[in-house]
C-alpha cells in the first residue's frame, strides 16, 4: 500500500514538473535569435556578409542600368527611316544622341558608316552591340562568384566548427556529454545555412539579370536587322 502511494506521488510530481521543463525549453528556443546565431558563426560570417552586401549592391545597380537600356521609343525607327530617306543624316544623328539608349548608339554607328559596303556597316554595328552588352554585364561575375563561393565558404566554416566541437568533446574527458557536442555542431552549421542563403540569392539574382540582358540583346538584333533592311530598300 505504501509503495503504491509512493509511486503515485512520484508520478504526480513528474506530471507537474514536465510542463515546467517544457516551458523552460520552449523559452530557451525562443530566446535564440538570428543575431545570436550569426554571432556563433564566427569569423567565417564576415566574408559571407561582404559577399551578401556586394551581391545586393550589384543586383540593384545592374537592375537600374538594364531597365534604362530597355526603354523603348516606338517611333524611333520610323523617324530614322524618314530622316534617311529625306537625306537628313544630321537630324538622324541628333535623334540618336538625344535618345541615348543602346539601340540608338547602334543606329548612330550604322549612320556614321553610310556609304560604305553593307558588310562594313553590319560589322561596325555588331561590334558596337558587343560593347553595349559587355557594359550591361559589368559586375555579373561577382554575382556568379557569390553564388558559387558562398556555399563553399559556409561549408568551410562548418568543417572548422565540427573540428572544434569534437576537440572540445575530447578535451572534456570524463565530463563530456551530448550537450557539449550538440552546442558545437549547431554553431558550426550556422555558416552552412548562411552560405546557402547567400549563394541561392546570388544565383537567382544572376539568372534574373542575365535573362533581362538577353531581352536587350534580342532587341538590339531586331533594331540592327531593321536598320540594315532600311539601307537595302531601293531609293
């Protein structure tokens, strides 16, 4: 009878104590902020932070530049056509200078070559187009580097952290427990998470900008063909 009462008492105490332990564990988890995790990442978080800042800057700057390059004047080619047919070459040049877009600079280069063989005109326009595309692609290599290097740096931080965690576990000797190892492992994995976040964002940003540049390239090719057809029209 006494044993049964003692067991019931222990069960009641355990039942009352379990929610308290759960509340304390939940409170500890809630107190773990993103900033705390970032600080646990160590020095490896510094290059990852630099890569993330560079990636964001390049994305915003290139997005603005490409958006300007994609501005379209629907009447531009019609006016160029009218000027050339009327022999007003200087007016056509002035229109190109005022428009100040990649395709207007292509047409300006073509106008400056009027009177030469058609192949020379086409080569001059294509060379100008290559320069315009190269200008739009400035900085994209940094995004590609961040996309590939971010996860690698994160993995490096994790490996270093794992080595440190097992070293601490071995140094603890007989007092070693799972808490010592778990603390080191979760801190080490922070750099992997950070590296993957930086890499994924940079990869999507790179592909998005490349897609927009391809649209600009297609527009330049269309304007080039339209201008060449204009020069080939009978007088």
